[in-house]
């Protein structure tokens, strides 16, 4: 029996043979976690293979697929497929290269391209192209593929780096095949010619020991690692045990930082358990490398839900001043391009600095952070990924400018999470006033219904229509009223029934979507709206001087208040934020970008500009005095991105501050900005 099926087709065929009755494409799709069109695409090859082996597959509309064989014949073919004695699987290029790398890294001897072409059922030319790709891949991981005249190829490099690359490749294969941690021995069991290697790796006792070790690590560190972290550590543990038995322990890799890691407490218990299990003395470098992987890879990919715990670790093991400075510089750049509020989002700063520390520490010893979902993250958040890549490439620090796709995807995840966190904070700070003409029980019922459906609402007061005054509602972001009344002050007002019906809940949710959540449709509509479109002449103010930076805030925002784009509360929030967090609004020499949260009083996306002939001091040592004051009113997480991109190009233009200060009219300012 010959098979020219790829691995996916092999999996589909095995499922069909295991079914005693018809099975629909939809059922196959759900069972194999594949899209129906992928199943359909591969059925032609399966049909062809079956016909070559004198087997019929029946297609019945509305019934499904059925292989026309008896139960005994099915079992016989399944045995042959499982045995793999005469089966040659055809891999995709990506899959073949990954498996080829694992194979040549593991055999530990010279190998020839001719032998590889026979083993993998491809031409020698294809193998040589694969080896060119592999050479570049290994170069990035401190390994070297050497060609020896008349002998073949060898891989030169340390045990630590070979082990790391094998584990990285296995993790990629693991996630693509969607294998659970409890069934890792199934990995590669259908793939020749290296089945004998996998059999050696996955000894039952090693699997049991490694899984118990993972639980011990979580217990000792008081951490709950993600599935990706556990899988990465599992494969590392398996290969560590194999290398220890073969006498290939890691030597000569002294990791000086280990003593500063919280994970250093793993060294003593794991030395003891490893020596008891293997009956071999474990060298220090082996244990230090294990701690390095736990610190830089596993814990970083673990849960960051308990941010207070992360903060305490951050304070107990503070990063270097240089690293903090890099983190602050990178935070400022990211906030300028994506969301200015990120600059004072403390959790993001901690996560970013933590990411830099692990990334640079790992890289120092020739490793890199791994992320099995990097391709998906890049596709899903392409705009953010591309923006971060440009920021990194422009950064002056060589250590930071070398981020690879995995590291950039992790940084993208951190940034997206922080932006979403800002949006959640905005929702939780919604100050709501209820106005009801009903009696006390009815008003209480209304309040409970609102609280149950919108638990993040901060209901600051309940009023009767007769009690309404401008002073009582001035702090509200939203008013829900059972009476058709008009409230002064421009505060959004939604009319609701006393019982808060389903239609009322939907109306409130729609308001939230319109005012506090990121909307993809809004992003699309704003794609062509740049700074010149947004910064209207009537929103540009030119003045000689102001008495203080607070006056500069009010003067810059005055035209926006008059046009109804923002409320006065927005300017008060800007002043409060700058007093609390320092002059973070000053983002370049002589230039400030004022902003607060959308919920603080932004009615629509807007921008204003104040030009001062004589500068004012904000308290920013290196950037004072400020003469150019931009103010932006943001709606949602990404609505302002295109404006910010234009803004950044402008403030980086040579001599822009001097040219703007020389302008005498808003028309001159607009011409200069163009």
C-alpha cells in the first residue's frame, strides 16, 4: 500500500475509516476542528488515493460520506495506516522543513542531502533549498550548519541552543496539530522517518516526571501558567532528561542574573528531584538554564491577571535604571502613535518593562521569547503590529531594534490589552444619574435593574424631576430618566420605562457603543481624516503669553467648548491628570499634547491648537518652556490614530516650533502645517 497523502488528508481518511456509518462534511469539520472548505479541498486527493487502492468512497447529498468496506476491511486498513511500514507521507514545505530540522538536530551526526531526499520522498534539489532555509534559521539561534566536503553536513553549537530550537519547533508542531498536554506522546507518531527518535523521547516515566514537575513549579512559584507555558516547559523537561542520560548536560553557561530571579528558589528542590530520578549528578549550568527558561519564557507567557502581584514582584526585583529609561522611552513612542493615555497607564509600563527585561535577558544567552500565536496576532491586529514594528525599527537602542516576529507579537498583545483596559476603565467610571417620577419602591426597582444589567455604572444620585438643577447633574456622564424632560448642560440623556425594558437596555448599550467602546466602523470612516481635516481654523488660538500652564489649558480648549466638541469638565480632567502624574502632556521640546479620557467630556473627535509667542513652563525639565499646545478630544480606543500619525510627522519636522510661532493668523498656521 502506497500513500501520497499529506498529514491532514491522512487524518481525514483515518476519521472516515473509523466511522461505521455516513458522516457529513460538517460533522468532519467539527470533529477535526477544520473549516468545511478545507475538508472539501482535501477530499479529491483522498478519493484518488482510495481509487488507486481499489476502494470506493460514496458521496450522498444530505447523508454524507461513506467508505464502502466491511468492518473487518476497515480495521485491516487502519492497522496498516497505523503501522506506517509502507506509508510515505507527503508534507507541506513548512511542515517538512520543521520536521527536517528536528531530525538533523537530534541525530547528532553527519548527514547527507541524498539520504534526506530518500527519507523525505523529495528531490535532492528540494532538500538543498530546505537546507539553505535551515541554515538561516539556525544562524538566528546561535547554531551553525556546516558543509563538509565528501562527508555531508553537521550542526555546530551548544547543547543548550540545540535543545531550545528543538523545543521551539515541537511547540509549533504541537499547536498546529491541537494536541492536549495529556496526549503529547501522540505528536509525530504518524510521521516517518524519525518515529524512532520520538519513541526515545516520550518514555512514559519521563512524561509522568515532567508533568509532576510542572505542577511543582506552579506550586513553588505560586503561579498559574498558561497552557502555552506549560507545553514549552514540558518539551524542555523531556529533552533535558534525554540529554542528561546521554551525558550531554549544559556546561560552561554561567547565568549571573539567576540569583536575582524569583525563580531561583527552584534550584535546590529540582537538583534533588532530578538526581533522584536520573541517578546522575546535575551540574549548576543545567539548573541555571532551567531557571532562565522559567523566568524569561514560561512566567512571561503565564497569567498577568493579578496585576497587584506583578507590581509587588516589580518592586521586589526592580529592573535597572537603564531598562526603566528604555521602557519609558518606548512607552512614550507607543502612546504617541496609538493612545496618549497609555503613557500614564501604570500597569502597561510595568508589563512593558517586564517584557523588555525578559526579552533582553533571554537574548543575551542566545534564546528568544516564543509565541505560538504570532501569525494569528499579526493578522488580527495588523495595524497595531505594523505601527509597533515601525516604532521599534526607529528606536535608537540596538538591543530593542532587533525584535523578531514572536517578540513583536507579544508586544502587540500587551499593547492591545492595555488599550482595552483603558476602555474598560472608562466604562467603569461612567457616572450615571437616575431621574424617576415613581414612588420609592419603583425607583429602587429601577436602580436595581440598571445595576444588574450595567454593573460598571457608578450611579451617583437618584432624583425626582422637580429636584433637577444644573448643579446636581453637572458631574454626570449619562442621565436615565422616566420623564420626557430636557436637562441643561449638554449631558447625554436617555428616556427609559420605569421597569427598564429590553428595549431600554438595548438603547443604553447602543449609547455605550457609540461613546465608550472601539468601533471598527468608526475606524473605517476616519481613515482619511487627518490632522489638517480635524484642526479647523476657528480652533487655532495665537496669544502672546499666559500666566501659567493651567491658563494655557483653558485657552487652548476654549474654542472646542464654544463649538460643543468638548465640555469644560474635559479641561478640568486634563489639569487633574497633569497634576497627578506630572507634565506627561509635554511630549517634545516646546510642544505639549493635552488630553484626558473620552468620558471626561468629549462629544466628538476634535483638535485645537494654542501658539504662545512667549513660552509657559509645565514643569518638564528638558522640554520647557512650552510654546505649541495641541489639545485632542478622543472618542474610543483607535478613532484618533490617523490624526496622531500626522501629528507625529509634524512635531518631528525640523524647525516646526519656530515656524509656527512666527505665524500671525490661523490661516498662516494651516498653510504651515500643510
